[in-house]
């Protein structure tokens, strides 16, 4: 694993876990040589680490592969991890998955579609074999960019890793916090050093704690308020947050 010089990793999680977490985000583009980037209908990394891409059957990507059942083409799937609340700079990370795209064989479509649906249910899966084409991306390289840091993850480590257990509920929880609980955000804010003229917004939550974006004129910095211990499932988030709030109130008294 190589890391570009720059800021340290923003999470105690390993790079492979952070990459798998970024892969759960829906915003993505497919890039093929000599063609303009296009948005897939959906993409998913299955439980065993296989990357699947769903594209329109009459689109450019499918046309590039329309050379028989064993056809493949080099491709890059770029996934953007964006904060689920409005921020001046919403991109938290960018994941580049590069390798070879191949159509999923008709005999394997049902199993592949079910594996896809387990991690990302999509109505367009019902159109596979008709208006939609299901493709497999065989990975050659995985690169994760977070801020100024770029980390290369081996395809094997990427496949073996698991996304953060809070990834499926993070957007809903942060939007709820941002919209309905300024009191909770104020307590979290009290746990970090904030200068005059700086504002604090929720940036993320994972098994290790909350991430906050401290914005100031001309820039920002990201800070973490850690849970007492890492969580193992979304059901533990409420109790862990309450523990942080109690500690925050105690510090105020």
C-alpha cells in the first residue's frame, strides 16, 4: 500500500474498509477510453467484493462491449462520497476502481442480480436482459483520495474488507441531526476547539465517532469526536451518542 504525502487518514479504520465504505455511495461515473464519462443506472460492490455495474442496454458503455459474450474493455468507475448535508465542499472522498468491464453471462445474471440487490436494491435490476445490461468490473487497481491524501488498496484487500457498519444509516442520521437537533450539534461542537468566525457542521458518522466540518472564510478543517469504543452495528448509535452528550454536559458543568 502506498500513500501520497499529505494529510493523515481521517478515520482510524483501515484504508480497505474506508474504500469499501466509499464504494457504497451512489454517485458514480463510468469512464471508457475515447468516450465521454457516463453515469451508470447503479453500481454495487457485493458481499464478496465483486463490483457490478448496471447500465442502459442502448448506451455507450453497453455498445463498447457489444462484441460477443467474452468481450471486455478497460474502464474506470469513479465513485464520489458526498456529505449528506449541504456543505461548501461536500466531497469527502473519491474512489477510483479501474479494471476490465465484462458483460455478466446470461447463465450468471440471476445470481449476480440477487447479489447486487442484497447491498443495493434497484428497480432497474428487473430490466436486466432488456433495457438494462449488467456488467462485471474485474479490478486491477483501487485508489482512494481523501483530502490531499491518495491511498492505493490492493484489489484483494478491497474485496476482503467490509464497509463501515453505519454506512447504511449515516445519511439519514446526519440529515436528522442537521435538521432537527441543533442542541446535539452544539454539544458535539463543545468537544472541539472552534475559533472566532468558524462554523461547525456535521460531516459524517462511522463506527468510531462523529466527524465535524469546521468552516472558516477561505477554507475548512475536519475534526472527530470519538465514541468511547467502536460500534459494531447501527443499533448502538443512539446509546453511544447519548454517552457523548452526557460527557459533554458534564464538561459544561
